[in-house]
C-alpha cells in the first residue's frame, strides 16, 4: 500500500498551490522540461493510449505564432511567461497501441474504425495528461497558469498544419511571482460535488 504524502507535499501539490498569472524572469531549461515529461508519462490513460502531446512555446518566433490566437486578457501574461505549453492530442494515437497496449491486439483497429470514439478518447485522455503535467510541474518546483481563452483553430493552423495534432488547452509555465495572484477563490464543499452511492 502506498504511503500517505506528508503535509508539505500535499500543500505543494494542492493546498498552497495557485494558478499563476505572473512569473519570475527565470528560464525553464530543457533538462527540466525533459524531467517533466518523463514524470507525467507514468500516470494512467485508458488502454495506455497516451494521446497527449506537448509543445513548449518558448522562442520569440513561436510566441509570435501563439499571440494572435489568444483572447485579449491572456495576451500580456502569456507573452511574459517563460514558456507556454500547448496541451494537444494526437488524432492518430491509436497507431501506437500495438506496442503501447499489446494486451489487446485489436485495440488499434477498434479506434481506426470509429473516428468519433477515437476523438473522444484522445480529448479525454489528453485532458488527463494535461492535468498530470500540472501536478508533475508542481512536484518539480514549477508553477502553472492553465487557461482556455484562445482560438483552437488558429493554434492548430499555426502549430499543427498537417492536422494530426489538435490543441486542447494552454498552460503558462515557470517559476511563479505571487504578486500577480488573485485572491484565492472558494471551493465547493463535499456535499455539493460528491455523492457516496
């Protein structure tokens, strides 16, 4: 049985963690990004499908491609962040299933034959993987600012012109500056969000 994480770990991952709107002018190096992906990839996806794909937008040229797709309120904070992750999904994720999920030899063909099922699976599981990225980032001492508020079609045209990958959501990533945080919002109580059946 797994051990319960101590209070400090729980605080870092959940209780004290915040959505950051402002970041320190401190770069996130390639080794940290590699460690981030190497950590989050171990979290579960259905049939080990792993449809999530991650584009780390850091260069001025890449940020210039990203900028026109952002809603007005997201422009300044995203351009100032050390980098922004495009959490996307691979519409052809099922092509990897023969090696990634050999326990079910027909898994690839099941998705290849049903585009709607494949799309729903890719979107759902890439959303999970984006959440895993948030938690892995916090575990590695990084801060995050996940967001919607952008034009998916514009992102896809700029970054995924062949159409195989599709954007899901964005995450600003770096070392947070708490001066940009809003007051923490309340959370709904157990009784409003959960039911024991």
